[in-house]
C-alpha cells in the first residue's frame, strides 16, 4: 500500500535526521559513554527497522487494507500526545508527564481498564527512573520536586 511506504519513508527520513544530530555529539567509550552514544544506537536501530520494513513492502499491491478515519485520528492523537509530552516535560517533570502520557496512550491503544492503564503507566515510570537514574546515574527533570525542596 502506498500510504505504508510513505509512512515508512518518513520514519527513515526522521531516523536519518536524528542520526545527523546524534553524530555531532561526543561518543565517548562503553565504560564512559558520551552524550551521543545512546542516541547513535537508537538512531541506527530506528533506521534499520525502517529499512527492513520498507524492504518488506516492495511489490506489495493495494489490498484494500487502508486505515479508516478512527485509525487516522488515533495516530494524530498519539502524535499530539508526544508533542504535548515534550512541552510538559520541563514544566511538570519527567515522572508526572511520563505517567500522564502513558495513561493516555495506553487508553488510545485500546486498554480501557483503569487498573491496567494505571499499572502500565506506573511500571513505565518506575522502569524509566530505574534505568536512567539508578543504572545510568542520569538526572531526570523534576521541577515540581525542586520547588518543594525534595
């Protein structure tokens, strides 16, 4: 389907742009990673997945499997949630903005149980904090906690 190829090509272009910016950051070493090491790995994986998906779409005919209006609206809402997340991150902090975004996106993807949405969102925040603050020793923005002197 042509729409799939366009979307995959857009992902490939975004991955290339991401790699271009990530390439300007210092890599460091595996023992002392620089600011550009993880973005470079993510960019390479993103580009590889996009290339693989594009290669699997070659010769594919339009099989009438086009997205309906609800699917397009869901994609738009998830994209808007990501933009709002990046705007809220420095204002309300990592934990709260990540929790709210995961709750909303989980609901959009069909998880209508409040308990499982809550569990998914809490687990996502917990694992993110565990990985970034505990394992990688990176600080995450938490301006609300800073204002309250925590």
